[in-house]
C-alpha cells in the first residue's frame, strides 16, 4: 500500500510593500490576480501608509514587517547614527553589516529603528505574521539576535531564515554574484537557527539566487520540485513607475515578476501539483 503523500505548502512572499505606490500596486495585483499569499511592509518608506489603506480589502493576504535600515527616513530618534544629516538612511545590505561589525554600538540603533517599524505596523492595526529584512541585513547574527528579541517581545512567531537549496536540474541560470550571496546566507541562516531555536521558520527560503529573475519558467520548476513541508518563495513584483537605479536595481524586473506570478500556467501548475498556497499567519 502506498503511503499518504506528505503535504507541500508554499508561502509566496512579496517583499517591499510600501516602497512606492507603484510597487504596492504590483504586489496587491500579484495577490488578487496571481499566487502571492504574503507580503512584508517597509514601514518607513513613503508609500507605507497608503499601502495599509488597501489591506482591509484583502483579508487573505498575510502581512509581515520588512525591517529596513538601508533606505528611507528614520522612524526612531534613537537611530540617528544610521542616517545622514537629513535623517535618511542610505546603505547597502553589506554596508549595514560592515558598519555594525566595525562599530558594534550601532546595533542598538538598528534595534531601535526595527522596534519603531514594528510598532508602526501594530499601531496601524496590522498583526504581523512574520519578520524579514530589506537587503537581508538580519542574516548577520548580531543583528539577528536583536530581531529575535523583538520577535519575542511582540509575540511574532516566525522570522525568515535563509536556506536555499534548489533540488534537481533545469532551473534558469542565476547570476554568479547572487549564487554566492545565497551560499553565504545559507551559512548565516544556519548560525541564526542555532541561536534562536525557539523561533519558527520555514523549511527553506527560495528566490535569493534569482532575485529579480523569478520567471514563469522558474515558478513552473518550483511547482514541480517543491519538497514536502513549507517553503517560502521570496519575490519582488511591482511596477517600476517612479523608481530609479539609485534607489533599487529592481526596476523592470518587478514588472516581469508580476507577470510571472499572475501567469495562468503558473497558477495551474501549483494547483495540479496539489501545493497548498498559504502564509505565515496560517501555519
């Protein structure tokens, strides 16, 4: 007698809600018309308040916090060391990590800003399903320790941990730089798991090596090869209106990912593979 197949679940998360009005529009469309089930809001970014106004009409969309100390204005006065004289943060993910490694006292500022962003989300009537971070800054174990403390304080059970191991062959090619980043984040993710075994995570986080390149072919392959258990697929759909290369490298790729996530062939592939599309709040 054949055993009962193990359940396969996918959380299709769209990062950067509130980054801009156009990005928000694309994410909401990817939920209404596509397979996106979850998003994370960048509370300090210009379009965050407008994004919140749309969420009441989308009760099936899980919403977490996209913790951000790389870009945009500060929400916490205790985090002034992270910004320029104009109160705006301008660091790459590597820049955040390097700054904290060289000046450990900055970790308190990072925690203060993350705390303010979580409280902003709570104050706007959203119960966060999970935490992740802009440009993967929370993968750095000293920063992760601060994020873990905030997760416990606000009773947020899930924090994204990076573990990407795409099974099989036939995946679209990924840039070498992104593949190296994925491998590094896997190492850091394992260290974060050991540091906070009480916080929950999915069995894997896919989409790091292909950030900006989640195509229809990639999603069809994911539907075919997704393992048993729960996997988060990290995506960045949106529209590029009003964005420029100085603020993000993800411009037209957002529109391409939106099209892939809304593809009827992709939706059919996930349905035929009997994959349960869910979000962190339902686990």
